[in-house]
C-alpha cells in the first residue's frame, strides 16, 4: 500500500504541472487569435496521456488504477 501511495505522490505533481502548461499554451494561442493550435495541443494530450492511462486500467492491477486516479481524480468519491 505504501508503494502505491509513493507512486501516486510522484504522478500527481507531474500531472498538475503538465495540465498547467497546457492551459497556459491554450490561453496564449487563444490570445493570439489562433485557437486551433491550442485545440491540437489538447487533443495530443488526450491521445498520449489519457487514453493510455484509461486503457491500462483494464488490466486490473493496483498501479494502473492509481495512474488513472492521478490523471482523472477520484470520481464518485465526493
């Protein structure tokens, strides 16, 4: 259980940092009047991060579940 907590605490700060960078990039492109590059960044993030994380949860391992919670948050808990 400690191993899972350590993994979670490594993944969460990285995911928040990456989400912040994507938000800044999107805001910058929107400010420049070019929203399509920002949309492309969001789609690339979804394809490269979210979809593999969701696919990995199908294996049923504890680690893959922690990865999905780190990226998506604990849905249905609150």
